[in-house]
C-alpha cells in the first residue's frame, strides 16, 4: 500500500531539483560573464593608459587603443565612452584612460548596469 502512495514522486522530485540546479548554474554563469567583461575592460584601460604614456604617443591615441582592445574583447555595443586625461600622482604626470561600459545583469534580455574601468600609467618624459 505504501508503494502506491509514492508512485510518481521521483518525477516530481526530479523536476523540482532540476529547476533549482538549472537556476543556480545560470546564476553562476552570469557572474562569470560579468567578471569577464570587467576584467577585459580593466585590462583594456590599463593598456590604453600605457600606450598614451609613451613618449611618442598622445592621450587620444591611448584612448583609441583602449577602445580597439575593448571592442575586440567584448561586444562592441557595450562600450559607451572612452576618455583619456592627464593627471598627477605624487607630483608625477600620469595618463589615465577611463572606459564607461554597460554590463549585462541577467542575460541580454534584461537591463544593463553602467560601470567604469580606469587604467593609469606614468608618462614617459623624453
């Protein structure tokens, strides 16, 4: 009699556990996508700042270099703006490249979050 009452319970348990495991796996995948986008754009900003800091380069060339690297590493429409400025750290000149970008929150169908990535490099003095 006991076996009759539990008939089909394995199917219900499989669906419930399967849905939970699927949601957890997709959440972990999305965290990985966000971390990847952030890492690629931070590296692009650092490389752009290093390029702008070269003695025979300019801030605009550094910003363009960062934009090219960013578009090669992630979807081009996620990058909003790339700016390069000259600042100073401890009275030493520094090139800073800032990339404003949108990061997907829950896949491509949902709204995005705007973030920034900044890279800095000391300017070479000829």
